[in-house]
C-alpha cells in the first residue's frame, strides 16, 4: 500500500506532486491523503491534479486533455467521471489552517481518516513565507503590525499536527530569509528548529504521557542529527545543483521521529547545471502584448520598431556595437507571431528531464499566454535582452540610456546602487534562471525572456518549466493567479528527489 502523505499549505501542489510521482517497481510509493490550501485558485489547481492522479499512470482519459485544450468545461470533465472527481474533492481540501471556520477537531478527523491505523506516514508542506522573506521584511520594516503578523506563527499549525498525530517523518520548506528573520528581537529559525525537535513543549493539549521528539537532518550534508551542531545555512537546498533550471535557494528541514532508528541520505548533485534555453527552448515563440494601444501584430511591430528613432540609442551609454545589434533585431522582428494562449497546439520536446516533463498524450502547451506591456516597457525589454546577449550579463539601471529609464522616484537611488538596481532583469542564456517568485505575478520586469525578438516577460508555462512542473500540469484561475501559484511552489522534480530519500527510510 502507498504511504499516506498529508500536505499542509499545499499551494498548487509542487511538493505533493514530487511525492505522488515517485514510483518503485511500477507502483506509487506515496499517496496524498489530504492536501490543504486556502487560496481559491491554487485549490482549484490542486483539485484538478488530484483528479488526474485518480487514473493509472499514463492512462488519463482523452477528456482530460480536451479540458486542457479548452474543448470541454471543468464541470463536464468531472461529471464524466463522478467517482474520481469526488475522490479528488476529498483529497484537495479548500481550508485555512487556524481559522475559526475549520476548528482543530475537524482537521484531526480529516487527517485520521486519511492515514487510518498506520504509523507509516509523512507530513509535508511549508507555512506561507512572505513574513520571512527578505523582500517582505524590507517592505514592512516600518509597519508596527509586522511583529504580530499571524504568518510568523502559522508554523504552529504544523507543530500541532506533529504533536497530535506523530508522523514518522516530516518535510518542511521555507524561504532562505527565515534564517535571519526575527520577531521581537528573537530569531525565528532558532525557535522553529527548537519547537520542531520537541513539539509537545508548545502543544500542551497533545498527549504528554508518551514522549515525542524529532531529529532534524539536512538534505545536503551527511552529519547525523544537526540540531545545535551546525550552522542554520546547512539546511539550505540550492535547487540548481540538483537538476532544476533555476537558482532557487530554500530552507528544507527533514525530521525523523526520535524513536525510529533511521538516518536519511542526502540529495545527489546533478552533473551539470540546466540552462534556461534548455528548459524552455522548445516552447512556441510568441510576442508580447501591447497594452493601452490596439493590440494587433502590425501595431506591435510599429510600436517596438519605434525604438529605432529613440534619442536614447544615440546616448553615450549605448555603445556602437550594442546600437548596431539593437537595430538588427528591430529589422528582423516578426509581426506575425501570436500571443499564445491557455493552450497552444504543438509538440513539446523538452531538452532536459524529458520523461518527467513530457506527456505523449498532450498535443500542445498549457498556460502559454503572454502579458501585455506598455510601449516604453517593450523598448526596455528589447534593450535589456540585447544588452544581455551581447554583454553576457543583465543590465543594471546605470546601463540604460536616460531616455529609457522608468519614471520612478527611486531610480536615482537604484542607479547609485542602494536598492533595486536590477529592476529589469534578463534571464540569461547559458545559465539557470534566477529564482521564480510570486513577484512574477506583478509586472514581469524581473523575468525578461532572453530572446529580444520576442520582447517580453516569461509566460506561466515557461515559469512552470523552470519550476519543473510536468507539461500536463494545468494552472487554474486568471493569469495573475497562475503566476502567483507557480512562484510560490516547490519544484516538483526536486521534491521527487526528496521523496526518494524519505522512501528509503521506510524500506
């Protein structure tokens, strides 16, 4: 029987996907019992994926792919397979941990029903990270309510389940910023680490007659129980070292119940980094949209080519070689490119992790629609992408001609190097991408495609590829919500490797 997994703060399901997809001898090693998510659109994505997993491996029905292609509605898809849809609804729970609407006893019943009588089960997930992230803390450093933000304490919901239900193993993920985060001058990470090791001390309502403790392990160093013995930084997992085409650095704690004499292994580094072009190079070429103007291919072409007449190209900041390269791109632009869509017909042919990403039944690309941008940003994107292609680095604002600088009050500070100097960041060919974050849902400036002829930010599918979501993983909701889901997720391919380490503890 598959080992049950309870997934808290599941988002769109990246961590759970990695565990669910682990197979040994043709069988699934783990099965999601309950996944819990409060965001409406992330829950819809989670529920759809739970539905997909109700079918045997590689045997999803044609109707699923019809839904991805926009041929039938979600209601029609679920109505076609009512029993499997109901199982998916039971698995993916739309609930907010800690809220009055979902009291602890309701959660306890759901978990107990999912794990049954077995002691062999796994708790996974990570509390929302905004309160711990460096950017989040910077934005709220003068906010008097920051210290009492409930997000600081959401990990206590995790602790409560550890104390009440005593899983043999847990995996907890969060942003690297939690290592330096403080509340009321106390270190967040030190407290979390101590509480996770001895959850009964902070959950008095749990059974105190039976001892409970957890040994905490790093996934990248083989040094036994790490509590208090090594620096917190040793819990940081650098995803690009393990076959993920993205420099994503996250704190991941692996806990093993103290009465269980098992010591986990560690992640095995990949032989080579996966550069961005290898990750997204097979996706259809698409153009950016033109916002605040009539968005046709012809108008887009005229708008972008207007950069050729910009006085900025004559400024000293633009070298003759860069000026020639930009003009060459402008001459070769294709106004016939489409803007993509929620489904773009084609034949996915990923250049890495092919067996993981590709689905032979999928005849196209999901969630591959582009954003619209104002004309001035299109000029900045093209300039930045061509600068990066020529100089092998993304430009800082000091590299932009004055004519192309954004009209923001803090631009002078940025140019001086005091803040956000890389407001327009190109994802460089030949390297893994920078971290895909939820900020990608805002404006796309930090996620400019390396191809200047497409003149745009990344699509949801491109971001999902960088996160290693399989191509048949569909993100529900409006595009902003899709971006947000992808940016907050754990890379499933990395999660799958973690699942392999956990599986060896049970076998």
